[in-house]
């Protein structure tokens, strides 16, 4: 089997070897790159369609590079960390944030306009 080609039967490797995905990964920083679990989520969403998953992943990585969502801070959270119901309570073994929610503690739970800002 030739890796990284159409002859490769592993869908994750097929997605990661797609030129658009490779280019997007090369342009992004470590906060935005796709790992195997991320690729598997895209494949699952597109029911194993490698081409659709590849396009969507490449578009997503480009959006993440431009938008930098990991750097966005809510202005209400900056003023008051208890303004929303979500709390980061730790980091899991894969270095992902562990988030819990308690809607009874959300300051703006009855004000949809403020909650969406």
C-alpha cells in the first residue's frame, strides 16, 4: 500500500494527505491544527466521505487561522468570570479544557440579548 495516495485505505490518512488539508495545516499554528481525533470527527460527520471531510476540515482550519477563536475573550467574562454558566474546571489527559455548567449561577441567563454578546 502506498501511503498518502488514493491507494491508501485509511480514511484518516487520506484526509491528512489531501493537498488542501496539508496546505491548511502548514499555515496554522499549534492551536489550530488537526489531530487524528479531529479528523475522525469530520469523517464521522460526513459519514466516511473523505472528499467532503477534507474540504470541510481545510475550510475550518483556514477559518481558525484567520479568526483565531482561541484568542477571543468575551467582554462580560473579562469583567465578571461568573457572567455565564460555563466554567473551565481543569484540563483532561489530552490537554483539552474540561467544562461544566450550572445554569443557576449564570448572571445573564434570563437576558438573551446580553448572553449573546
